[in-house]
C-alpha cells in the first residue's frame, strides 16, 4: 500500500491584515511537526503544497526540522475554500473587512463571535440549498480536492508515500467522503481539525481508505500549549 499524509497548516494570523501567514505559534507548531514526522517518515517520496503562503511556510519549517531542503510541488487544487466569499455571501456588509472588524470588536469575545458567525456561513455553503450563490459551491470544492487526491495516489503507486501541506476544509472534505458523513457531521468534524495535525490516507488497487484522522499527539504533554484549532 501507499500512503498520503494530509497535513493541516499551522495557526494562521487571525485578526491581522493578512490572514494567510503563520502566527508565531504556527511557526512553532510547524517545527514541532517536523520533529515528529522525522521519526515516522524521514524521507517522503513526494512533497506537495497548496498554493497558499500558510501551506508553504508550514512545509518550509517542518522540512527544515527534518533536515530536508525546502522543496515541493505546488498544486492549487489543495487550496482551502474561499472563506472571504463564504462570509460575504452570508452577510454582504462584510465585503468591507472594516465593518466585520468593527462588529467583532463590539463583542466581548471577538474570536468566539467570529467562529459563531463563520459556522453559520459555512453551514449555508454546504447545505446544498444555495449552490448557485457561490463561485465554488461545496460539491465543486469537494470534486476539486478529490481529483487532486486521486491523481496523487495514482502516480505515487505501490509502497510510496507523500506529504501534502493543505488546509482543514480540504482534509474534512476527503474524510467526510470516505466516511460517508452527512452535513451536520461534516461541519462538526471541520471544527475539530487541529493546526499542524496529520491525517493519513492509505491506498491500493482496491481503493483509498482513511487510516488515521487529526493526529496531533506530538503537541500533547510538554507541548500542549501548541494545540490550537483556529
């Protein structure tokens, strides 16, 4: 069998002008991840990154911790869904980021307020009743991700392994498909994928299977302060 290790990026920069970069915590998570991966698969056959900066920063820090060069293939099919569009369609006022920031600032807990709003926005996106409202509807996103996964497994072949640095929504869509989850279960799964966690697909000529999901034991114990989800 072959294996694909789906790696969620480290914590991004919530509340900053540019979300698509790792926070200081995200950098530390990526380095600790690399230390853990070096014990499991010190020389992956293929390394793939989505096209987002947070994917590539995670890969660079993790590979450096493994003693490997910062080299990978870039495939934008592993990119996260467009959270800006999903929020904008849910609440058109939030096309102006300053309005969103101001609304959140008026709450006692901006992170919790954002999460509550975002959960509703994502729920609308994946419920199937509003697909025409989006440039990339949930089924289109899932097809894009599945095609990337199937193609990678196909060219890896028997006994070879790959790291894929990607995002939580991508991992959720693949896991939900393989586990045949409904909308409610898919949403609940999406919120539990930890930053810099590892999920493992195994494959053979009989198909693709989910072997492990959301592994982040490398952050437990003395590194437990590195467990984050957003």
